[in-house]
């Protein structure tokens, strides 16, 4: 399973990248706004900076909702760097645009996915990645991990090539469950990634080893 970090914060991207386990970055308009990035040039420059920092796929989201607008924006985003993946919402014109980009060889990430039916449509249109939002599904009292399992089963039975990119991750356990359920990628906040490191028995065991090492080394 690939690991992406789900942020537009450069310090967090740097920290995750230095761990040596990072395969890419996802952003969205809310994450960009959180970093105080304003204006088209600033947005483009920020994506370019991320692409120069991380050697992996970088999702950049369009904000248009009509076919012509999505295509124009997506082409501009894709021209920033070969690693850019154009993130397109799961709407009618989004599906048309994903088909257009797919035929042009531009990679896409179909976002805001909440059902298996949407997953089938995105795969049919040729999406490179599909982003089911498992945390938001859990928030609404449904089972996000169950959706990942269902999509993984459908994609396997049908031979769809679209990669399942589990998004809206809230906890380290979400990451483990997504791996079990067959997600190809997990995009996670930094604290969920570093949360995977933690186990109290590791801390207790290390403290004991270091204490005993002092006896050996004098
Ligand atoms: C990433 O691709 C999604 O936009 C993101 O994971 C959504 O996360 P949230 O539900 O925590 O906003």
C-alpha cells in the first residue's frame, strides 16, 4: 500500500518525506486555504514547491464544476509538473472530464466518493485514483472501511485498473484497516502516520535495553 500525506503544510510534508516512506501528497481547497494560500499564482507556486519536495504523485484539485472549466483548469495544473494528478469531483461533468483527461494521458484522482456506484463510474471513465472519504462516512454513522472492502472486491472481480486511494483518514487504526480491506493507497494526516509508530511495550522495552546497555558499556 502506498502512503500519501493529506496536507498542504510544507513542514509536515517535509517531516513525512524525511521518514522515507512517502509516495505522494494529496491536497484540497480547504487544506490550501488553511495554509493561507491566496490567488491562482500562489496556488500554482505552492503545487510546484510540493512537486520539487516529494518524488511522487501530487494531487491538485480543480475548483470548476463545468466540463470546460474543469478541462481548462486541469490542463493548467497538469502543466506544472509531470507528477501532478488532477483531482476532479465526482459529478457528471467531472466524469466527462476524467474520460477526457484519461484519453489525453493526464492522470486523475476522482474525489468526494461515498458509494460503490460512484466508484464504478469513475473506473469506467478511466480515473487513475479513486478517493472514498472514509472518515466522513464514519462521521455520518456508516462504515467507511466496509466501502473500501466493497470497492476492492468490485475492482478485482471486474479487472478495473483504478487505484483505491482511501481518504479522510482520522486515525492510525484507519490506516491498518484500509490495508486489510485492500486499499492501494492511504492518504493520511501526519499524526495518523506517526501514530503507527506507537506502542507502550516498545517504549518500555527500549528503556530497559538502554538501561541494561549502560551495565555492558560501564
Ligand atoms: C483527500 O484527498 C481528501 O480531500 C481529504 O482526505 C478529506 O479529508 P477530511 O474529511 O478530513 O476533510
